C-alpha cells in the first residue's frame, strides 16, 4: 500500500521542507522501500496490547508554581537571524 | 604519553602532583594536532579556553582540593556537538544552526564542571544524531582510527574516535538507537548508554525524546563507572529524569560475578552476523563461564520487529522536535515571501538528506489517516519488545550479545542505501525502545584488517552497577583494552 499512496510533494509540504525535483524522486523511492520494510509490523496481532509512549516509571511530574529566573531577553534574541526592538522579525503574515 | 592514560591513572598522578592538568590538556591538544587531520573527530576546539580551565584546576589541586571531592579534577572531557556549553558553538553536525552560540550549559556540562573536568571540543556526529557512520555530518566524515578508509560508527562517531585516538581522556555522546554503543564497538572503546531517565537531557538538542540518553565514552570500565556517578541524578530541568538514588558505581567493581546469570538471546544469532564477530562473542561467553557466571539461553521473540518500530517512533518524534528549526529564532534563514515559504526554503537548504528523509517519514506516519496503522501500532509493538526484556530479566541478571553484526564498514559502502544502514543497528535499537541500559566493551579484533569487535551487555532498568561489575571482571581478565590503533 505504502508506495502507491506515498505523495512526496504533499508530505514534504506538511513537513515544510522545500525539495528539488531530484530530491523528490530519490526520497520517494527510498521512503517507499523503507515503508515496505515497516509493513512487517502488520504480521503481529496487537489487538489487546497497550501502547508504550515512553519507558519512564513516572506520571505527571509537577513543580511548585514559583517564579524562577529564566533566559534573559537579550540571550534569547542573540542567535536570531533577524531582530529589532527586542523582537524576532518575520515576513508579513496579515495584509 | 599522558593522553593515553585513564581517568583513574591521571587522577592518582595529579593528586600526587607528579603531573599538572596543563600537561594533561597539552598532551591531548598535541595529539589532536598530530592526528586529527586524518581522523577529523573534532569539528572545533578552543585550546586557549581548555588551557585556562587546566590552570584553574591546577590551582585547585595545589590549594588542596582532593579527587574524592571532585573526581574529574584536571581531566579533559570532549563533548558531542549536540550538547550545549555556554558561549560555545553548537551545530549538531548541521548547517541549519548557522553561527549558533549556546546561551546556557547543559546539566551534564554543569555536572562535569562541578566535578572539576576540563570541558573542551565539539566532537563530530551525524547531523542531529541521525546516522550510523558520521557520513551525514555537514562538517565532513570522521575516520576510524584503526583504518581511516572506514567509518567510526555513529551517530557519536567523533566522540568515539577521539577517545580511541587518545585525543581526549573521555567524551560524552548520545544514544537514541545505538549511537554510543555502535561507534564504541567499531572504535574499540567502552561506551555506556544508561537507563532512560538516569541522566538529565536538559541542554541536549532533542532527536527522539522518548529514546535519547546521554552517556560516556571511556578507555576502560572503571572510568565509565566514575563518569556515570558524576553525570547521574534527577534534575528539576528535565521532568523525565528519575529520582532514583545514585549508587557508588566504582565500588561495584569488585570482580565478583560468580553465580550471576547471563542470558544469550537466540534471536541475535542471525544470518548477517560476521563469523569473526561471532567467534569473538563465543570466546567472551566462555570467559564469563570461567569467571563463574552461568550462561542461560533466552528468547526475545519480538527482536525482528525492533528496527521497524524504531524507524516509526524515532522519526515521528524527530519530525515534531525538529519543527523548531524554522529560521525564525536561531540559525540560518532563507528569506521567503510569507512564513511558509521562509520555513520551507530554510529547511530545504539547511537540512541534509538523511534528516529530510527522517522528518518526512515521521510526518507521514503521524499524518491523518496513517496514525493508527503506523505510529499507534509501533507503540504497541514497543510494549511487546519491552515486555520481552522485562520477562528475560526475571530469569537473568544481564544479557550478552554482539554490539554490531560486523566490524567497521568502508566509507561510502552503505551511504546510498538507508535501509541497509538502518539494519546495521539491529542489536542496539531494542535497548532504547525498552528503556533499559546497555554497554559496549571491546572483546577482540578481526584479523585482516585488524578492527575492533564489541560485546554488548544489556541490563535491567537502573541496573548499571551489575553491567559495570560484569564488564569490569571481563576487562580485568582479558588484554583487549591495552591495544592501540596504529596512528
């Protein structure tokens, strides 16, 4: 099923990754191959199995709601490709 | 040659003031100058900063600070380029981070510094820790110190090669599906992946958050125990770090493995297992029997599904984690007419082929209509894999396997076939899915060419003491760790 339904342009758009036509071709073939391999999971009956999201023996770790120091404003902006007036600069979103 | 010594050997001599921390650092820097042009274990390093830290350590030693208080005082430790060190570059082996400078220290860096270590150097890696060879680094491939036409393993290939080539005394790497144990095996050093939650991940750039764990590369097992003691513990900055007491790991190295039960999983004796690797592992098993351990055949029936589960779960988590690299808050940016175009162009230009492949695969397995068939099913099979291990550990104290199916392969041999590359991690991947601990330990060499072979020990959640004890007993009764690459 995987290979036929794998729409590389659509998934690359969802992932927000611009691909060249060459990359699209190569990736579609490789991912088809990998998805073909992954199909083997269908051999197993998992109807009565609970999913495991992580292996930590803990739930709902919380801390006291207290004000603590955080990253200073200028440090948070220091690596920005464009910034001005203490803000990240982005392209226009709303006309 | 001070750079060839272990943490325990150096700390004894530093404490007696027979040598200075400056001399230790200088011997590592000299070795880097001599061999790193060939090996390329380091993306960058700051000699002046390392020497300044050494001078500060020497002052502490002369004013009476003991190694019992600061076990790594004056010891140089190199870091994988995925861990944040305040005011140092951090690139994750990628172009997309541009000229990023870390604004804070990772918790492991704070812990190393508190223990007196000299933290220096950015070790090369597969981009965002995705790979098994370091061929995916945007900064060039690291070479295996035993044969520079071969890969050092990955993703922590630079950290492993740097220790094997005596360019540093120890290093840190990260392991999501084998990225510490596999390069440790291929470079012939000790590499430990602790239990998930044993070490804080704060300041580690996330790849797959439910699988990632930081761990040490060292020249022997005692150093691994020393490093684990320094690095472990709960951290308020990482809610997945576990409030489990930190034992004295070095004290566990008492050589007493008589009566311990070691499991041999029959599913790991696969067709692709190299004959020399198999015979080295068989010889190790015999050695364990001589040392008084009992060998039990066990079964981990869902082993064959681990690679498929991993490449769904790890890529799904990566697709979410790597969404943050969008050209807005840090790193390189390619401008676009609107935000979507900016993101797509930035990510298209900034990520390498393997990272794109995995983000796209992860996006697909989470996308509408496929979530149940892929992601949810993989999480259920993950439960089956974890249960296999928990059941096995009712019967045995540790599990013994080869770390890799073959010794180091040639540069370029698998780079065009991602699935073959993924299958080279077949013995290491289950450990991360199950959330247990694992360790690589040198157990022999192939003949022509001479390349290291690694033995993997897998242990119960938070069972690192037992693993280190077994590994130490083996190491003491064999001479593998004394072999050095021809550089």
